[in-house]
C-alpha cells in the first residue's frame, strides 16, 4: 500500500504516540497494583494488559510500517538508530512481553500469585521498561528531526 509522505508522517506520529502511551500505561498499572492492589485488582490489571495487546500490537506495526515509508532507503545515522531500536522493541515484545502478558493473565485469573507469578512479573516489568526507554528514545529522535525540518531520507 502506498502512502503519501504527509499521510505517513501523521500515521507515524499517531501510532508511535499511541504505542508509547500504552506501554507507559501498562507499566503504571502493573506497578500500582503490585504495590497496593489485592488479588482481584491484580487479576483485572493483567486481563486489561492482555486485552490491551490488541491496541498495542497494531500501533507498533503501524509505527514501523510508516517509519519505513518515511525512511525510504536512507542510511542516515538517526534512521539506522531508530530502525535498530524498533527491531529490539519488536523482539522483546514478541519473545518476552506478549508471552509474559498471556501467562500472567492466566495465572492471575487462577489466583496463582505466588513465586512463579512474581518472577514472570519482574521479567515483564524489566522488559517493559526497556521497551519504554527505546520507544522514548525513538520518539525523541523523531521530534528532533521534525523540529529541525530535516527529511527522513
């Protein structure tokens, strides 16, 4: 599918902003319920995060696709950095965060909030913070390019 540059830029801004906000919300909810929530609140949070993947994954896909469109064949250093970060974000998401979200949702729904739940929860929080950092760096670099009026390619 062909997108004009203006459409790709808007899609990229909306999708990347949405992805960043959703990942941040996942982290805030997780940490908040872990610090002060009961079993029901934790289970509800884990269910919400599992369902939130249906918002996050398309947002990340749209951000990646529109970013590729904007970058074209550019080998500019900031394009290479953003691309490498997105590969890391996607890898951590698919290999760590999605499986953690599904398993934690199931464990919480079953009331199993013991040691296994805690270990997986710590892995999820660490991986989520890594992805939040990488997405934030990409957002920062994208804003810097836009402010300077540089072209992506």
